[in-house]
């Protein structure tokens, strides 16, 4: 005998499914496995900016010749590692004259393993330099793609320790850190990282911070904390154009 589902029960089941979907990691994080599409899209500009900064400093005489040489070397090493990071994954045959170091990777695992192995020595060698710090973010991303969340968390935290509070890329590090912590099941730490993201001097990434803090707090059963975070995103004028505002409103509607 087939048991019929009553209309009210069906409605409740639907609400559960919707809430489950809303509580999942947001699309921004999911589509690149925890890290910043922004830095990937702007990587060449970021590296060039570092090179120009170092060159300008050398011209101005604020760096010694030796320091200038080291900075140029660190930027070059990072650029070589990023060439591996940006190589695509494809099952299609590359043209016969394609150099080996430009051929697509056969699998995502192969790509991210190679990227991690290229970035780590560059980051370790140039620790403390601008290129070395930037490399930490890429290294963390590679670890996250491989599911090495403990290593990803360590890399993000090192970047945050080594950069000032007004650093322009801290929002990316905090976003990636929170996502990695959530992926490894540490929801309390993830919520704290997302909340820290909302307190940065710049407003970049704050909408992601409020939404994900609210989502993770709700998953932990902290309805008051979740409501406070989500209401920031749904009510403040600064976030009127945020792609996450509508989703925050939907999630807020489920908080009883």
C-alpha cells in the first residue's frame, strides 16, 4: 500500500530541502573550491604590480642593488610557479609543437598537485617578500583543491599573520580560510573567520562574510547570531547590489 503524503507534510519536506540548499556553501566558494576567482582573474596584474613596485623602489634608491636583485628573483620564481597554476585541464590533444610545460593537464588532481609542488618551494624560498606572501594565497588554493584542508588553513593563517590589517587581499585570505575550515568540519572557526571578514577596513568581501557567517551560525543552531549577520546584508544600503542579498533574504525567512 502506497502511503500518501499530506499537503502540509509535503510543504514541510519542501521547506527542509530549500533550507538544506541555502545552508550549503555559497556559489562563489563552490565554483572554485574555496578560493577567490578574483585573484585568479587578476593574477597577472598582481604579479606585474609587485614587479613594478620593486623596480620603482630600486630606481628611487630606497632598495639596495642586492635587495632589488632578490625581489626580481622572487617575482620571477613566483611567475614560473603561477604558470603551472594557470595551465588548464583538458583531455584534448595539444598541438605537436606545444612545449611540455604548456600542455594541459589530463586531470584536475594532476594540475593541483603540480601547482602545489611548484608553489611551495617558491613560497618557502622567498618567505617574507611580497611575492612570497602572495604565493601563500595561491598555495592555499592548491591545497584546498586537493582536499588538504589543514595545509590550506595553515597557509591562509600564515598570510594573515604576515600582512597588515589594511592589506588589500586579506578579504580573499579570510574567505578562503573560512571555507577551508568549514570543509574540514570546524564550523565554529569558520564562522569566526567569516565574521572577521566583515570587520575589515575596506568593504570588499563584507557581503560574503555576512552571508556565510549567518549560514554557518544557523547550521550550528545559533539563530540569533545568524539573524544578526543576515539582517546586516539584507538591510544595509551598502549591499543593495550584492548577488547574495536575495539568498540571504531567503535564508533569513527560514529562521524561526
